[in-house]
């Protein structure tokens, strides 16, 4: 199923995206008529259309395993950087992926040193660990090790990420100096195993008053958040999941896909 992920865009969706890309690209551009210029323009159109689709090696399990061979830090970096990559939560809630600068730097170091040092890479659980409480050594706390458990935030009403605006999952560096990471107040009150209705949401003003740097600049003035611990796991049909402690989770999927997330019907919902 996943090998056909790239074919999931309907014909009408493809035509709409191509037309919109051409409209934006041609705005203010002089018309070209020479054969070489036309050929170059067609090549640019093909490249731009390719960028609007999530590469198959990010969604197909065979290609993914061959390409990354356990270097999941690099996989996460590629997911964040590709413009079409989202994680489909609850069968239709497409969350983009956003890293703090410190967290991205840590992943870059892990990816660069993969296989050369004893520094641990990112850990992805197997399909039998479908909830965080099933992990070895699990405990209800704010603990995160930046390898198997991560600090993060669910960010809503994002307005600064272009087509991926709306909803983002932000991951940050735990236990170290990250001026975009969890605040002292977030750590002290964390209870991410509970329903989000029982927990405190924060807007940009609240986060910045607690010491978070430039949150409103990065995500927009209306953005608000709930902090979660996250982990990663495979499923038994090739999906790659980003999962919160409360059981809500999203599968890596092209932002333009109209399919529900694989397994989404069994996922808990963020109300």
C-alpha cells in the first residue's frame, strides 16, 4: 500500500497544484518563447511539482530502511526539511514537523556521527510498542532522553509556515539549555498521560512570559500549544508513527494526500 503513496493525489488535486504553482511562478515574469527557455521552464515546473510530493523513501518502508539503515536522526531531519511531509493524526489532522534550533543541531550531530561513535542515535520502537507506557522502563514523569523520548508541543493556529501552516508538532531539546524548549512551569506541571482536557494550554504570550524565545515570531500571534512527550514507532504494515504519551499519534504522510492515516481509526483523538 505504502509503495503507492505518491500516486494518492487525485488528478484534480495535481492539476490544481500545478496550476497554482505556475500562477505564482509566472506572476511578474516575462513570457519566454525560445526553445531552450521553454525547455528550462518545463524542467523547473517538473522540479517544483516534485517538491510538492513527499519522496517515496520517507513513506515506503523498504526504501526507508535501505536509505537510512538505522540512521533515524537523518530521517527525522529529512522529514522536517521536506515541504510536503506531515504526520497525519486522527485520520485527517495534518501536522507539520518543526524543530528548535538546539534540537536540530543535536540531530545533525547524531546523523553525522552515525556508525562512527558510541553516541546513541534516535530510537524507533517496533510495532509491539504501540503506546508509550509499553516501553521498557516507562514511568509517568517529564523525563526525556532526546533519543527514545522527546519533549515536544502540539502547536495550533500556526500562520508562518506557508502551505504547512495550521498545525505543527514542535520537538525541543530536553535537560539542556534550549531557549525554545519546555519552561520550568511546563516541566513541573507535566501530566501528559492525562486527557488534554485536564491539562493547561498556553498561548504565545504565556510561553514568552515563562522564558520561551520568539515563539510568536516563529509560529504566529494566534498560535497556542499543549506540551507532550513523544516517541517514534513502526507499525506492522510499514508506517512510521510520531506518538504522544496520551496515545494520540500520526503517521508520516504526504501533506497533499486525501487518504486517512493508516491505522487512524484506532488512534485516540485530540479533542
